[in-house]
């Protein structure tokens, strides 16, 4: 009577996860956007009216999320650019870390060479 069914709750949770276009996992965001576009294109071939309805629903959902203060990351070009930037930053950090390790190894080596050997 007062409790919604578990099935409807799971369906809405699944729908929310599928439409979630936020976060920093750019690979999955790009995949979701491309999948959505492909789905709409596939539906458009079968039934153009249904495709326009789907697009309108998506636009409204995105608009409501933005109005609530959330960010909707659905621009494919910007997502690809952000992914490239993230990968570039990762490479730079990796190089810096390798240089730091080489430098510390070199300092340890010179310190060991300069240290007087104990004579017993």
C-alpha cells in the first residue's frame, strides 16, 4: 500500500545510471554518448517519430539536471579533448616520477661512494 515495488525502484535506478553523464571517467562518458546517438539513429530508421520523442525526453532530462545545478557532460568533442588532456597529464606525471627516481638513485650511489668504508 505505501511501499513502492522493488522492481520499479531497480528500473529507475538502472535508468539513472544509464543516463548519468557526470564524473571524470571520460572513456565511459564518451561510450555512453556514442551509444545514445547510435540508439537514436537506429530508432530513427525504424520510426522517426519515436526518435524525436526520445530526443525530446533526453533534452528535458538534461535540462532538468542542469537546472538542479548539476553538470551534464554530453559534448563529444569536449569529452575527447578532456580525455586527451588527462592522458597527457598522466604521461607527464609518469615522466616526472621516473626522473625523481633516477635522481634519488644517483644521489644514493654518490653518497655510498663518498662514505668512508669502516676498517676493523
